C-alpha cells in the first residue's frame, strides 16, 4: 500500500478497487507536462512500492475525482438525490467530461499498449490497432471505476457534512478532499474538513435559526 502521509492510520479493509488505473492517471499527468518519453511504469502487485514522487503525482491527479463530488453536491444543494437520479438515467454525466479529455484518452491508449507489450509481446502497429479495438471497453471500465469512487465520496460527504450542520451549498469552503493511501484493492480518501471554517458556518447557521424562530408567527 502506498501511504501519502506518514500519519495516515487507516487499514486496507475499507478500500475500494488498482495498478493500471494509477498508471492511467500518472500517464495523463506526464502527457499534460509534455514528458511522454519518460513515463515510469507502475507494476501490478507493486502499487505500494511507488516512490513518493510518483505516488504523490498519482494521488494529486486522482484527487480531482473527489473535487468533482464536492462540486456536484454544491450544484444540487440540499437535494443530492437528484444527482443520483440523473446519473442513473444517463441524463447527466460529469464523469464522462472528466475522463474523455484528450490527455486521458491518450493515457488509456498508452497503458493498453504497454499491457499488450508486457503480456502478449505485441508491439508497433499491431499493438496500436489492438489498443484502438480495446479502448472503448477500457474507457467504460474507467468510467465505472471513477463513478464508484464519486458515488462513495458523495455519500460520505453528505453524511459528514450533515453531522456538522454544514449546508451542501457551502461544501467547497470547508472541505479539501484528498487521497490518503492507495492499495492493490482500492484507495482511502479523507474529506479534510477545515474545522475553523466549519465552526464559523455553524455559528452563522445558529444565528439564522434564531432569527427564523424570532420572526416565526407560530412562536407568537
């Protein structure tokens, strides 16, 4: 398991589901940096042995998945169930916007070709043609992977913000979600609540509630 910060105290039992996905996000980073000639390889069964430099790049790239969860919860305010309904009906799909960029698509193709070279010894034009044939299926797999992470993150964020009395419309002001650790079976993320900002919002909400009671005709 790659642990981003030394003070992380979680375990692998509550992780989701990893090496090629990490490789896709790592490759997308290097493509954006225009450094495609020097992309490190993350081997299967060795995710936990990523160097800090590589591991942190992967984590940072994948942090955006959880930022999407925050933005979508803010957008739908206090009716997050509407997001889930629209996603289920394919009426709305911000995940495709995230994974269908040129960088991500090129990264997918790159990872597929690497896997073909490693597992089947296929190279050159043959590998390129086979990657083109498989990319749709791999893309859908990535979509499922990211969707599961976002759904899980949203459920946790709704629950944790509710416990603290934080309106979802103000979520981005109090949380900076990030991946804490990556294991072979999945990953662990933290909501990262800024408690000083949480307390300010809690005070504001209490004042609003008092004003509401004060001017409510039902209270005489």
